[in-house]
C-alpha cells in the first residue's frame, strides 16, 4: 500500500467515551495550543460519534506536544489513543480507498495498460528469439555430430590422412 502523507497539525483521537463531545474534546486539548478545528464524525444510524475525533492545531509543534502528552491519557474513564491523522479519504480509487476520487486513476490506468501490453510484446519477442537461438544451437550440435562421424570416416581414408599430414607440416 502506498505511504499516506501524514497531516502533522491534525491529530486522530481514538477511544472517546460516549459522553465526550466536540467542546469537551476542545477543552481537553486547548492547553497545548491554539486549535483550528475539532471534529467527531457521527454514525449516520445512531447520530452519536463513532468513539474517535480529530483535533487540528494551528501549529505543528502544538499538535506534537498534545500527542506526546495525551496519547495514553484518560478522558471520562477511557484511555485515549492519539496519533497524527491520515488525510481524509474518499471511497474509490485503485486501492478501494484513496485520497482522490476514482476518476483520478484513469490516466495512470491507461498508462499501466499500455506498459503491460508493451511488456507482453517484448516478452513474446524474447521468447521467439530464445526459441530461434535454441533451434540454431540444436542445428549446430547436429552438424558437429555429423562432422565427428565424417572425421572418423576420414581416418580410414588414406587420402584424407595424407592431406592431414601435409597440413601438419605446413603449420
């Protein structure tokens, strides 16, 4: 999976008690610095938050201090999990969930299709070249074997022996 960019001034706060609302979350995190936004996404069916929220600070340093101090802290009897938030995700895209809409993949999809077709074409060419090389090698081996047979026959041939003798003397 591709590494998602982390939003260094937005914190994910998990493990929220049911009675915690956005103003309580704001009050819990305000000691660490100026807060730009607090969100607790609601469950559409129950209209209650889904036991997590997001706190966005104006400054990254404030977010880092809040995370260091509040991760593992207790709020309304529940232990909080505080991490840097990942960017908001939209359903769609190649991985099922993406940071962009599904149609944003169209260009890269076509590029990948073309690359895949090109790769298949190259692989087919390589296979054909390998087959051709193999056939040539087999032919050469067959010719060498036939040549060996001719050489053994030429040893018995007195004329061939005389030619071989003359070649040795010249070298």
